[in-house]
């Protein structure tokens, strides 16, 4: 029985065990002792010859620099490691020996990303246990660059916590000491971090921050080491359960627990160090790393003064690092990592720095849309440029598409489209709209496009029996389903008026904001002031979807009502909040300068070189420029149907041409209304000039009637454009005879005569009222009423809506003018041409109100084209 005890407990343990020690000197048991000693020597002596040396070499490899060396080699020297390389696998806590042998070997414990640590002590060894934890913490914070590791200390028995030598770290936030009565708040804070890391950082399929760092080469989140100093009593049941949850999920999220005299059982990696003392009061320890038969001698406590000086040095270095201005280049991924991210689960990119580390924003199912606010000069445009560039460098054009609108009078986004001097463009951009502060319809068109795309994706998802984009991409791997991010700067202009545009835009926005998240469509709205957007009062369903809020200095009403964190921000800073603006979600970051040369432009150049070949350029909509007639003409469909007259450009995402079909059907005439000649002759010239190429040479007749002097030049240009077709120019003195002859021709055609396409182009048609007299006016009415069904069409410009209305009576009607464009004419005057619609229209330079009875339910705004007219 004594031999069994010795073999179970160990011969060395028997020397200190009062129950067994007496048997060691009993002559009757000498043979038993000798056999056990011989067996032990046979087992351990060969190992003792080489084992400690091999363990020392292994420790040197697994615990480099401060992790395993003597304190004089690292204490007081701030680390340089930024977490991008291998992390020490072991951290030294002392040395161990077998039995009474003098030869010992170093002992370390795993910690960061690997295991928690549970330290237990006796009343006589509590001081040594605290010293062991303090030395371990100093090794960790001294190994990495200051800021890569943050320490939290909670002590159930002290307000200030144990280990006062570490207190200088509190100066820069590297150490946080928690109130002994607020353990639940600390555990909730740790739980929030775990949720945040899983929902915003570990979104590309990586299981842990360690795996993410190995894949990307960047440690995006600091480690958190939490020291819990208890009194060997069990925690309250709810706190114990919460601590167990933190222990299970914390390691993957960079949270390591060091529990000193805190009893806890958990199914998570936990190493133990148990401090004991001999009868003589000599402290020693037993560790789960070495087993019960090795005696661990903890390293001597570090000198208190040396620890304090080292912590001051680390804090000073951290202060210098925090004061470092993170540049735009620091946000970019490492070479070879551009375009390597996948947007399956969302968009996650850094936009600034906090404590020297990049801070990410997320556009995903949890935070589908973003709202950015800041007054003029607060850096809103700089933030948007940083955000767009950061997205583009991480996600390829097949993973991300950008639609960029700027309502203010600027060209912030124009650089992403090809320009006159710089022909490069951002391959991710599909649409760039600038200078559209007076073209609110363009913002409406974008929302309509997003709603249509959302429905298209929803139908595809339904066909594959899935519900959201992530599942659709898995079910249809051959399809192209990129995430769409629509960025609208100064979006409040879209809702500035109480009119049909605001009403339609609000309805579309509510639909896209609610349902867009499941189809991978995200909105980023930026504004100087959101408090004046009356269109959203009573519509909380819209802003509740904008979970991500970014407030720039002095921004109001962007965050929650009681969150005024942005009011005290310095320039180049922002508050990022992924919790709908609630205060506890605030993250303050510094935004780098993205406006200087060599930043965004260099990113675009590199991306253009990598992705542009074989891709179409983005559509640039510049509200300050008129579309060219030649470009619009080239976009006309060649479907072989009736000829189309080009009137301008529709304000839509595709930049479509506004056209009117001219079949042989009643009412297929076109009217242009405007007092000024400049825009009217451009619309009329585009309409007539676009018809020339739709007939074979000589296949159509054109009659041009420039009835005012300012129409002479445009009519001559049109005659040159129509070369190849018979063109007759009629002046004012020959107008009546030509109209009466054309009316007779229409009558003959109705009786079965030859029907050759004929187009009557009238410049300032109302100028002929004095010379037409009653017979000529009746003839013009006959041409308007019966001409289209005989392939005779009138394209006319009238300088007065009332004069046109007078013409369309007594033998003619408003239906005879099937399509019209109103220029510098008030909407109330156009009501007679669109009965029952009451057009809401105020004249705008370069814009017209277009209505075609054959294709429109309501009039729409078009852009007047630019002609090369002398």
C-alpha cells in the first residue's frame, strides 16, 4: 500500500507530505523506497540529461524577446511588433525542476489568441500570485507596439485594483481599472466587443481575428487582456454565466482572461498556475503546462520602480504613436492584397484611425445604410473620397458597383469618370452625377433604378428559392451579383420642394431602404443639415434603416438626440456609430487627407490599369453641360420601326435619348414652345436633323420655314445636315402658298395618292399668322389634323402657348399635337396641351418639359441638346 502511495504521489511529494514522510525513514519500508527511487531514476535520468536543454530551446523559439527573456533585456524598452507577424506561443512565468535536481527549465503559458489563464493562490502566496500576473502583463505590453494590447483590471477587494506599478498606463488608455461593484458592466462591455467583432470584422469567413490577420497581414483589432482579481469566492450566478460566455467566445475576438482566485469552470482553453507554499513558507507553483510532478518556481517580482518607469516609457511612446497622423496610404491594404476581399456578407472597410489602428465601417445586413452629416468645411467630401477609395481597393468591380451623385455645385465625384486631361476612370463606378442641384429628377431616376434592380434581384432569388444576396450568390455562382453602394452627397436637395418629385422620391426611398439590404443594395447619404428635411417627418421607417451614422465636427441631428459627441470634435475627426447613433456605439477616429495629389488619383490610376480593359466607362451626368447632338444620335435604336425624332436627353441613369416615334398615325406632330430662340431652335434642329439618317438618300422631303431672322442660321445648318434629301426653304412671303399646297397634297393622299415621307419644319410658326390669313390658317390646321396619317408631319416652334392653343381650335385640337416640349413657358400655360394633368413646371436653363401622348402618363424633364449651329 505504501508503494502505491509513493508511485501515485511521487517520491519528491512524499518528502513534504507529513503523512508519507515518516515512511521514508522506516527500515521496514526501505526496500519499497529503493524500488520506487530506482524506477524513477530509470525514467527521469535519461530525460534529465537532454530534456531541460531541449525545453529551453523550444521556449526560446516559442517565446522570443520580451515573451521569454530576462527582464533586464526588455524592461523599459517599448515593443515594435505591430501584430502582423507571428505571435509568441508561450509567455514565461518561471522555471521548473523535477524533484530535488538542481537543473531546471523555463516554463511558459499560452495566452494571446490561444488560452485563458487561471491563477490560484493561498493567503500566504497571494502577493507572489499578483507579482506573477504583473510580470506576465509587462512581458505582453512590452513585446508589442504600444496600443496593440489594452489591459482591463477588476479587483473585487480594491477600488484601484492590484498591481499599482502599472498605473502609468492609464494615462493613455492602455490600462483601465474598473470599480469592484461594476463587474456586470465590464462583462457587458466585453460581450459588446465580441458581437461587434463577429458582425463587423469577421465577415469574410474567418473564424477569428488571428485567422484574419494571417490572411490579410494586418491586425485590425488590439488584444484585450482582462485581469479579474477575486477572493476565492464564487461569483454571483448571473456574472458567472456571463463570464463563461465571454471565455468561450473571447479568444476568437482577441479577449484573454487572466483570473486570479476567481473560481470558474468553462469549456474553453484555460491553463492553470496554482501557487502553494512549503511548511517553511517557501512559495512554489504547479502548472497545467508541466503537470503535477514538476515544481514551478515563479520568476522574482519585478522591481516596483522599474515597472513604473517602464510603464511611463510605454505611455510616452503610445502618446507619440497616437499623435502620428495616419496617412491615406496607411489605409490601403498591402501590395498584393488589392481586390482580394469578397462582398458576399457585406462591405467592410477602414476610413480612419483610432489609437493608431484603422477603424472600419460596415455596410451589411446589420447596418445596411449610412447617414453622414457635417456642416460646410467639416471634411464631408474628404470622408466620402476616403470611403469610396477604401472600398474600391479592397473589392473588385465584380464585387462592388458604385453610383455616385453630388447635388451641390461641385465636381467632387467627377474625377471618377474620364475627363479631358485625365482619361482614367474608376472601374467600380457605373454612374457619376455632378452639378445636379437643379436636376432633382436625376436623383429620382437613381432611386427608380435601384428599386428596379432590387426587384430584378428579388425575382432571381425567388427563382432559386433563396431570400437574400448572400444565398443568391451561392445558388447562382455563374451570375454577376455585386453589392451596389449608392452615394448621394447633399441628398436633401432631392426633397427640397413639396412637389411630385419629392413625393415619388420619398416613396421609392422608403422601399429601397427597407428591402435593399437583403438584395445587397446600400445607400450612403451625406448632408450638411438633416434637420430641415420635412419630407421625412412622420416617416421613421426611412431613417431607422440608416443604422450607420457618421458625424463630423459640429454635426447636429445625425446621431441620436441625446448624443452630442460631434460638437467637441476637432477638425479631421469623425464619430462613427453602428448603433443608430446611440451614445454607447460611438467610435472617434481621425480621417486622413484624401484630397491631395498622390492619394485618390493614384488609387484610381492603379485600379484603372488593373480592371479597365474590357469594361465600359461610367456614365457621367454633368448638369452644367448639355449633351452633344452627335452622341445622342449615335445612341438611337435601329429597330427598323417608324422614324424617331430626337428631342434631347432623358434624365435617367442610362442617359437615354428623348425621342418621339412618327408613324403614319393621327396626332404624330411635334411642337416646341418657348419665347426665346436659343433653346427652341436646338430642340427643333435636333428633331429634324435626327430624321435624315433614318431614310435612304432622297427618301424623305423636308420643308424648312425660318420665319424670323434669328432662325436663318439654324435653318441653314439643318439644310446642310439634311444633305442627300430634297430640302425646300420657304420664307415668310411664300409661307401661305406652300402651306396651302401641302394641304392639297394631304387631301390627295387621303384620296389614295402617293404617300412620301414629308416633314414641315416651322421656325417661329406663330410669325406666319399675319400672312396666312384665314385660308392659310385653315390649311395649316388641315395639315396638322390629317397630315400624320398620310406621312406628313409638322415639327414646329411656337413662341407662345396661347397662340398655339388658338391654332388648335376650330378644325383642330390639342390631340393633333401628339408630342411637345415646353421651354421658357410656365406649367400653367401648358395645361391646355395636356388636359387634366396640370403640369408643375417652372422654366430652367437648358431644360424642357416633354410630353408624348403615346408613351407618357405625365410629362418628364429633358435636357436640351447642344448643336454646332452658327
